[in-house]
């Protein structure tokens, strides 16, 4: 005879296992969902930095590395203010180069101090080295020069450091760089995700502004605020281009072309908002503009470029076209539609020919 208590226990364990796997599935989905990681980017970044610090402290304390706090400081310097994978890789490489250069110069300062015993000469050389690094810190490769100067001071102090301490501090900085780079691969926040979602948000904002224009935007203050928001979004997109190019392999020129098209679209919208519409009802071109903007935004957010219908773009308008007449509004509307079509086709081409992250993968 079957024991009812045993069956009840088995059923309870079965449901517990199912609940555990369901919770694990939801957690995994949240961690690897590009949209969730974009919208909660600060939380992911904070957790990653905290875990990297714990690893740094545990490693340097566990094996009793002298001056282990410099490894922890390095982790903060490399990834504390950077959340995008492309930026972290570049910053870690620059940090490593600056550390090696600075450590070598710091050791030379310590050796000359031990040989000549002239503190004033050491201070003078330290000032010259840091001044030279500061000269290059404001140009290309500036971060390497800045980190070299900082590492010189860390390793050599004011010339009164022991060679052994300088070597340990150099090792600490390199350990911190390695830890930071390793954690940049753990649930990384890709700049390409941010670029994709920010571009989608800007396109939706453009559609909303265009709808206001079609209804007859009269409030000058509201118009200025809308244009300022669009311009700010454009600046944010521009700052992400170098990292997106590194992460995806998309040529910078292609991303700059998208940037240019977006800027032209915003300029056309601003000019449209400054003149009165010629008709109360939206034209086919106006409806086409808003539909295309929203289709592109949805494709970027969902990671499915097939959502964008690859129709032929509208022809470039010409001021002498008799169908336009003398209407600036009609001319700008056709020009805006043609530019949005160009932007749509360019994004679709990038998705087909490169590792552009329409599908959210790398």
C-alpha cells in the first residue's frame, strides 16, 4: 500500500525543484537580456565594481602582498567610472602601458637617489618627468602620460622609497589592472547596447516632435525644449561611437554616417517647426515619416532588423520640382523623408554586412 505521506513529500520536492529552476531561469534571463542590462546598467556596474574590489582585497590579503591597497585603487581607476566594455579594454591597456613606463622611470629615480644621495636632484628630475607627462596628457594618448606620471610618484615617492617597495607597488598596480580587465568580461555593459537603445529613443522622440509639428506647434518654449533634448541625445550617441566601433567591428565611418543622418533629420525637424504647415490633415509623406521612425526604433529595441521594411527610399526633393511649388514645408517634409529612408537603409546594411548588434549578440 502506497504511503500518502511519502507521495506528498515527493510532490513537494518536485514542486520545489521546479520553482528553483524557474527562479534560476528568470534570473538568467534578466542577466543576459540586453534591454534589462541597458535599463539597469548602473546597478550592474555597481555590482561588478563591488565584486572586483572584493576579489582584489581577498587576493592581495590572502597571499600577503605588500601595499595591496594599490591593487584595489587600480581597480577603481580602471573600471570605477567606465561601464562599457570597449572603454574598459582601452583604459586597461592604457593603464598597463602607463604603469610600465612610470614604474621604469620611478625605479631609475630610486637608483640615482641611492647612488648620488642628492634629494634636490631627485625632486628636480621628478618635476621634469611629471611636467613632460603633463605636456602630453592634454593630447592624444593623454591617459597613458597621466598614468605614467602618477605611477612615477607611486613607485618613487619623493625619492626615498626602497627598490623592493617600488617593485611591490608596481606589481600591485598590474594585479589591479588584470582584475579590472577580467571583470569587464563578466556581464559586460556593451556600448553597442547603449548606442542601439539611445538611437531608438531618439527616433521615437523625433516621431513625437514631428507629430506635434503636423498638429501645428505654436509654443516656442516647448519647441526649444524638444530640440534641446534631441540635440543632447545626439551628443550622447556621438560619445559612444569609438567604443561601439571597437566592440562590433563596424567601421567608424559607418557610425558617423548614421550620426550625420540623425543630425540632418533633427535640423529638418527644427526648420519644419519654425514654419506653418500647409495643411491641417497629415499627408502621406508625413505619415510615412512617423511610421518609418517608429519601425526603426522598434527594430533597434527588439534586435530584429527584418521589422524594417526595405522599401525604396523616396527620391531626393529638388526646389524646382513643380509638384512642390513654393512650399517650404512640403520641400522640407520630402527632404526629411528621404533622409530617414537613407538612415533606415544604412542601418539595415550595417546589420547584414557586419557584427552590428541588431540581434543583441556579439
